[in-house]
C-alpha cells in the first residue's frame, strides 16, 4: 500500500552559491549512500544547514533515494514528543495524524529507504528541554533503522552515539573570499576586505551578512572598511531580520545554557574578551570563587558556543566581538581575572627568589595579559595597579619570552611626571634589547635615566648607566661604555653599595676587554669578585667569572678561561637561570671549537639548545657556533646555511662585533667551497683544527 504513490514533503531547494565544502560533501555523500547516520555539529551560522541541503540535492543522493528525501526544521515546532511525531508523520507522508509514539509509523519507515535530515536538532535534543529524553529515544531509534539514513544538524553535541560526527569548521581563505564576492559586486578584490574576513574568522553567516549589507548600501571598499572599523559586528544584520545577534541570542536561549546559573554569561564574556580564551589549566587561580567552572566550560563546548584549541577554551572571532563586555570595568568576572593576573605578575622575579620557575606561566598567557593591559591602560589610566602590572609583565617577558609588545604608545604617552613612566620605559627598553633593536632600546634607557635624574633617584640612574654601558660595548662604542660604567661606580660608591660597585666594575671590565685593555679588564673583574659576598649574589659572581674567562681567552690562556667558566657553571646550575646557563655553555663550546675539540663543543651546544630561550641574539649565536662546528667537520654546505642564518640575525641587531665574527666565518667557509678545498688540509697540509683555531683567534 505504501508503494502505490509518493507522498510527503519535498525538501527546500539547495543553496544557490556554496563554496569550500567539496571534500566534506564527498565524505558525507559516501556515508549517506551506505545508510550511515551522520551528525553535523557546529556553532550557529557555520553552514550546517547549507551542507545538509547540498547533500540532499546531490545527484548521487537523488539516484540513491529518489524522491524519498526528507527535511525537518526542528526549531519550527515546540520541543515535545507529540509535536515531533506529528511533524515526522507529515514530512515523510505516513498519513497518520497525531501518533502517540513511533509504533504506527514503523511500517511506513521500514517500507522504503529514505534519507531524513533533522535540521537545528538542538531545539529538540537539548537535555534540559521538557520532552528531550523522549524525543532523544525516538531519534536514536531512527538512527538505528536500516531503511533510514538519518542526518542531524545541531549546535549541541548530544546526539545518538552511532552517528558519524563532523565538527563543521569555518571556511578556508579562498572559499570565504569567493562567498563574499559572490554577493558583493561593487568593488574590486582588495586586501582590506581580506583583513576584515580574517577578523570574522571566515565565519560563513558573518561573511554573507557583511556582503549583503555592503551590497545593499552600495558601499565601496573604502566606505565598507570605515563602517567595519566603526561598527564591527554590530553592522551584521539585514532588513529581513537576519543577524549575527539573533543567531547568538538563539544559542544563549538554550535551556542547558540557562541552567548553568548566574556565572555562565559573565564567564562567556570573559572568554570573548581574551584573544586566547581561557586556559583550562589555569582556571582555578583565575576564578577562585567558581567551583564548577570546568563543567561550565565543558557545557559551552557542548553547545558549540566555544571550542578547544591548544589547551584553551575560545570562540569564533565574530561571536567573540559581539559577546565581549562593552564596559570591562563593570564585568565582575573579568575584574576577577584581572586581579588574578596582576597578583601572579607581582612576583619579584629573580632566579634566587621563590616563584621564579613558576613564572614561566607567562609564556602561554602573554597574549591575554597584553590585551588586558592594552585595554585597562586606556580605560583606567590613572590606576597605579595597572601600570605596576605593566612593568611586571614586561619583566616576565624579558626573562621568559623576549618580544616587543603593543603597549609602547600608551607608555610613551604618559606625562613625564607620571609615577610609573621611568619604570615602564626601563622595562620596555629591556624588551627592545631582547628583540635586537638596540637603537630604540638606548633611546628608551636614556629617557628613563633623564627622568630618574630629575627625581634624584641615584640608584636607578646607576642601574640605567650600566645597561647603557653594556649596550655601547656590544655596539663597539667602548669609550662611552667605559665612561658610563665609571660614573655608575662612583654613584654606587657614594651610596655605599658594594654590590652596585661590583656590578659597575664587571661592566667596566667587559668594555675594557673589548677595547683590548686586557690587564685593566682583569684587574676590574677581579676587584668586582672581591667586593661580592659569598652568598646572595651568585648571578653577578657568575657573570664576572664569564668576563674573566673572556679576558684569559684573549690572553691565550685557554685553561684559565675554561676554569672560570666551570666555576660559573657550578654557581648557576642549581639556580636554573636559563639565560646565564646559555652563555656559559655557549662560551665553553666556543673555547672547545677554538681547540678543535668538536665533540666537547657539540655537548655544550646541545646543552644550551635545550633551554627555552627565544631571544634573536641567542638564536644568532647558536647558529654561529653550529656553523663553526660544521665547518670543522667538513660539512661545508650545512655550515654555510648556518652562517648565513647567523649573519641575517646579527644584521637585525646592529652589532658590528658579532656580525664581523659571523661574516669572517662565512668568508672562510665560502672560500673553502669555492676552491673545492675542504678544511681537511690547506696547501701546507695543516690540520683543520689549527686553521679554524687561527681564524677564530684572529677574529
């Protein structure tokens, strides 16, 4: 009786324009042809319905199921079992009014093979919904039927367990661009539009809304860019009540979301505020008053409001832009996170003090902290706590992740009489030095020193003089470096600071050494060590031993040079100070390379390569030593690549001394390659160790 005629409802038409899902469509079609139940899970506006309709109208699906292709919009009826059964009966054409359960529908459902799509199924499968359990059981039975290929589109991941799940992602760059210009016909393709699409995370609905609004208002590219800067996701709505806001509102109306309690919306706003989202491992110290936070995050992901990425719970950019708090100061949970970050930043970072190792948390949270400070230094610029946190943040980055930050305009925009300005300039100059921009770093140090001189802070003036001396030594300005170190020494002497005097003498010794005044350098470094206490200043003591090692190396006494480095290594190793350990091991490697002891050098190179140091100068010095090692091992092409890498890095540093060393080694390597003579012997048959040693000492 069921084969005599075809009844039921035909599905809606497929989307007219559809981009970037070809591979996914192929997978779904193959599964559907084999009657495998399928679930498309993803955020609102991600394109689940378009994918389902494209599959439903695919020629292979038409051949497989003919006219028995059905589509049910589950958000168009109340989420109760009776309404679901009535709608199912109507759509499949069973002709049974108001069925009480699946029993009367089973003969029809088993008579023909059909594909049934339950679109927006979150509205009937939400576990907190009134009839969800009963409906879920029916949907699960449909997914197990041999005659039915069930396809579910849903924002929630609660679906029958035997479904093949596809988590629908955003579009590729190319597909997002094609989708935009399929609607927007006014302007030429532009990089400005690409940047906006990138800020939308290539979210399909957002792209469609943006293109529609721009096309209907006949905005050219310039006007569209201006409107985006002004309104951002607030412009994503059309005259037919299609909007990003409505899609988000629908997600937040979920019974499961409503059951999460009063903290849910605020926590979602915090996730939206931070560019990285929330680190699950740090949730407890970020939000100490929320006891069930991890469960809330799980539910957010279940509802496709957020997703997990590299240990963070985050969300799509357009959702983030729309949900984030418009007034951050009025958000209690955001202020809680701010205070938690600031408390962690307030640790006095020093390798010999508690909390130094734990402060490595900044390497994963730096993006969030920078954004937090960027916002609060703007909206709460009079807060001392904010600027203190800014200084501490830069200090953390200096130790663990040397890089530039976006806060420079805010710092330099402070009035010179602001309490925090010299500290901020000083910390910022460290970051510029770590990133290799010594010109900017010197300017910032000098500005900070001028402000401290005006305030009569002699201690800070002396400290800044030492940093300037060090930088001038690296740049080859030895007379200026020595003058600054001597002035710092006199200030520390007046202050009665033995440690300050020792630091000044150590810095002076380094400048004297670089200026080839070796005896004077040795005397200064030895005096520095004599002034230092046996305990409490281990790092400064280690640095002075490093300077003495350099001096003895320059004097040709390799044994003494190695001895001082071994003393330094014994001092620093228990402290786990990666930066100092890097230099000790790298200097030892350089000494052994000068002696032709390649294996010993390689051991120390491997040691310092294991340290998580990302400073460009460190990377350049590592490449230089690797090039020298490979040169001695007759691996000339590899050596050349490393030497070129070192030269490229040191060129960015504007440091002629280090750059000269690298170029000299590169010249040696290229000459060996060009003459087809390996470093195995020269015209006199001299062994490679002697050639390399002579070249290094000469440089």
